[in-house]
């Protein structure tokens, strides 16, 4: 079961490595990212960033979809990290084992001017592609939140979007 699909443009960093696995009670993290899946050095860095008791797999988006389609994997609690809403939407479109999607940090490093983005909060800046992907997620029945760290309150993404549209 994917306990959490997190959108975080930094992929694995201190908050991810140290707080989220404990809060979610997971021992496995899958980074689903096409560029990281092709870069051995980045894979090593991502794996080194977590405690030794946490297993990290780095897969392309398509390989992650294949991986999560295996019935054996569905019985394991896993956290998945992507760096874009579009990738989260792609996974959600193909997988039915996602408990919630946490859109935490996105849009800070995509090369698009901030003035051209929809700003949901200080850590969610969406370019047009990301906005279209978020619209599809909002139309789904999935639980959508924004929560930076486990001990902060989870904000409902649909409420954030609704407040920006009024």
C-alpha cells in the first residue's frame, strides 16, 4: 500500500529522511522520477540521505507503475516521492493503492517565472502543466493534502484551490 505519495521538488532531504518514515511507519521509500532513474550518482545520493534501516528504490515513472502493479508489493507499506504534480497524477491514474497524496513542495526549481504560476501557498507554485495535473487530481476521489512536516496540520488541497478560485 502506498501510505503516502508526496510531491516534493527536492525528492529526499532531511524532513523526508528523518521524520516521514517514522510518522508513516514505513521502512521503504520509492522515488519515482525519470531523471533520477537515469543518474547513478543521484541514486547513490538519495539512498545515502536516509537512515540505514530505510530501503530506497529509484524508478522511472513507468517502472514505478509496473513495480506497484505486482500483487506482492500491495501488501507492503511504502512512501513514494515524486517531484511534480504531473508525475503524481500519472501514478494516481494508474494505481489504486494510494492512501493519500501530499503536495508539499513544488514549483520552486522548474525554471518558470513565479509571476506566471498559481500560488496555493508559500511552498506550492504551479505552472500551467502542474495546474492541469492538479485539476485532474482534484476531480478524483483521492485524499489530497498539503503537509510539510508530520507535526504540522494537513491542509486540504481542494480547500486551497477553492480559496484561490474565489
